[in-house]
């Protein structure tokens, strides 16, 4: 999407809401489906949560599954579900949507494979995610969609990195960077973020420079999702490689960022990374409070290197505290709801930052 296109959509949102209202009230599923399909990428990058509501509405209308836009409607509903932490529903919607459309080469299926890949990735089902994102690359290449090809390649690269296949991940991320030269600014920002993310374990300071550049690019085009994930990687790397004090306030800002967008899945990723940093700073009890809260959470599970680092950190925290203090911290966290634990984490960051 071009910057001019984004600005025109920003200025037209109230009119589009009125179109959606009329389509819903008159039962015009074809119009509502076209609206949802057209706004998918805008909503995804800008974290405009209401599009998920529109998609859910559309899918309840008679004849929705027979519409040419049925895959995109399922994709939008699935994307909204995984962002708010309902991964099972996201996978179910995306799987259903992948069976709709005009056939295996229908470009309308591209978005639903994006959503399916996201859902199974956050469940830790990495081989399935790699296959789904590979289908995004294939369909986007067939239809000549550079934004879709870039997103597919970046997503494959991140999956490979999580599998521990660092060389393959960097190669795919750099291929995404080349594809992004034909795409819009948001896709370029996400490609740059992925190039950094895939270098996080092998070249951390090069990775920091890349993801911070990505965050700036994303801020310029108001791609709030990309800005958030890029800033999270930068904070995590700084915390793990000698700049923990600089990372602490960044986590507080990120927790507010995800709260504004309603992105619960990324909120929990941020909290887990923060817990690891807190142990590194000797704040063992707050780290265990966050761990206790996560134990009650049914959204994205931790997996891969993130899970290994967090497990080691929490074991260190438990060993430095008495059994009674450890259990008290975990119990305190288990009594917190999502808003409580975010407030607690932000307060903890403020105390450590001296603010």
C-alpha cells in the first residue's frame, strides 16, 4: 500500500464505516465481503481491530461462503482472532477459508494462508507454518503481488529462524528484502525487521541496527504492528547484550503500545521477554509474578529459543529466592488478569528506571 493510499483510507474511515453499516443492515454480503477484503492489509499493519468485527458479521450472513471474497473474510476474522489470543479459533477459521475460493491458484486464498500461517506459528507448529507461508509466496508470485510475496518470504524466514536454521533464515530474509524493493513502504519495513530478527542470534548488534531502522521506517508509514515487533526485538537484544538499563523503559512503552492496539498475543511475547530481563537485573520476584500470570493464560505458548531462555531465567530466579517467596510471587501472578499483569509490569519498569 502506498503512503497516499494509506492517507486516503485514514481520511475515509468514517465513510467506510457507514458503508459497512448499510451493507450489514441490508444484508448485502457481497459488498461487505469486498470491503473486508480491500481493507485487510490496511487493518493488519495498522492494527485496526474493528475489521475483525466486520468480518465476523459478514461470515454470519446468508451466502457468505459462496462469495468470491469468502477466503478473505475468513482471513480477516482469523487474523483478528490470533491477535487477541484466540489461536484455536484463528486456525479453525483459516483452515475453513483455505478450502473456499475458485481453486488452488485463486489469489483470494493468499490472505487466508497468511492468517493460517500466523495462527499455527504462534501455536508453535512450525512445519505447518512454513508450509502455509510457502503457499503465500507461491500465490503472490502467480498473481504478481510484491507485498504478498514479501510478507510470505519474511514469514518463512522467521519460521526458519525459530527452527534454529539460521543460515537458511538469513538467506530467505535477504530474498524478502530484494522482493520488497518492488513493494510498498510497509512491506519494506517488515522485510528490514526480518533481516534483523534472523541475525539476532549470530550478529546481535547488526540485528539491532536493522530492527531500529525498521522501526523508524514503520513509524514513518504508521505501520504500528511492524514498529512494535521491531522495537521489541531491539529491546530484547539490548537487554541480553549489555544494555539492560536502556531496555527497561522500552518495555514499558511497548506494553502500552500493544494495549492501545488490543494485540494480546504480542503483549504476552513482550511480557515473557521482560521477565527474562528482570531476572538479569536481579528483580526475581517481579519476574515470577509475570510467570505466574502467564500460567493462567491460554494464548500463545512459548516455544523455541525464547522458551529455553525464559525457562533458564525463571530457574535462576527460583534458585535465588526461598521456596516460600518463589511460591508467593507465582501465586500473586496467578491471581492477576491480563490488565493487572500489564499494569504490574509497567509499574515495575518505572521503579527500575527510577521514574
